[in-house]
C-alpha cells in the first residue's frame, strides 16, 4: 500500500484519482475546498476547507500529517478562466492573477508545506496542461491559463533539480482534453485519463525526473 495526497479531490480528475486509487486499496489523503458526496463515499481520508492559495489553511493540515510519509503528491487542483486577445480587460488580468496563484504557486506552496513528508523515492506529479507549452501553442489566446501552466512547468523543473539529491522525482503530466466541468464535458473520460496518468506516475523516477508527459505516454515539448 502506498500513500497519495491528491488536491482538488472533490470532483473531476481529482475525484477519479481517488476512485482508482481507492479501488487499489491505497492510502489516500483527499484534499479539497469543499467535499462532495462522491468523495465521501470512498475509502479515503478527506481534508476539506483547504484552498491551495491559503497558507493559513495549509498549516493545520501540515501539522495533522506531521511525520506521515507521502509516497506520491498529486497537484491536481487547478482553475481555468478564458481570456482571449479581444477580452483582455482588467477582469481578465485579475483572473490571470488568480490562475497564477492556484495553478503555479499552489503546487509550489504545497510541496514546500509537505517537504518533510516526502522521503527517498517519493514522487511529485504536477497536473499541468499542454496549453502551457510554447511549442504547441498554435492557436494563441487563453492568456492567463497558458501563462500559469508554463509557470508551473518551470517550477516543476526547478523542483526536480532541487529534490534530486533526496531522490524525489517530479513529473509534469498533461491529462489530455478530459470531460469535466472545466471543459464543459468535452473530451475523453476521466477514467481513461487517470488510468494513463497513474501509469505515467508509476514510470516516474530519477532517470526521467523533470520532464513533461502526455497521459498517453508521449513526451511533450516545453
Ligand atoms: N479537463 C481537462 O481537459 C484538462 C486539460 C489539461 C489540464 N487539466 C488540469 O487538470 C486539473 C484538474 O482539472 P479538472 O478538469 O478536473 O477540473 P475541474 O473539474 O474544474 O476541477 C478542478 C478542481 O480544482 C479545485 N480547485 C480549483 N481552485 C482551487 C483552489 N484555489 N484551492 C483548492 N482547490 C481548487 C476545484 O475545487 P472546487 O470544487 O472547490 O472548485 C476542483 O476540485 C487542473 O489542474 C487542470 O488545469 C485539465
């Protein structure tokens, strides 16, 4: 049995991580702002009231998990607010700041909060997006979201370098376009996406730390 901490566990991809991991009898710390009936029905330990932007909310959780080893830290919580070229008003800039805090600083802040729970061979999976890739950006737009995911990719590479001496590996993982609230239900199923993501986490180790993968196994360009 391995221990997993999953953020954004109440719905979407995070909930499906909890479902598939619970079916494997793993130990799951399910972190969210507000729990859901679906999450409560699973054999997981739920920690709600946790906004990944809020250092004050993270403190009691870090204390509660003090001395507990985390094998895999899954940074899944994320938000998307569309803002294209002709929509860049002050509200779009405010939305970009919110996304930067949640999507880029959130994973870094949590990794820092749980640094002593990670140990030799622990893994960190950052659920990022191909929309953070410069090379893949053929359509423009989505300024704040693209910037926030590029920023978390940069943070993930630095974490991979800084934690390598502790044999902690970091993977940046794109889930595909997945049918969740974020996409208005368009895309592949959460079941398929999370099966792939868990396979990539399985393969993650010191030999491939700090790289960017599609859930289907393809390595992605920055
Ligand atoms: N769906 C896709 O096609 C797709 C593609 C590429 C990447 N991704 C990434 O995959 C991850 C999961 O996305 P999803 O499709 O499952 O989205 P979703 O259905 O919209 O779920 C987002 C999750 O993140 C949580 N969250 C958002 N802001 C948070 C905050 N400040 N603090 C704590 N939790 C917060 C939400 O909690 P609440 O319920 O409290 O709002 C929810 O649990 C995200 O990082 C997203 O960027 C998704």
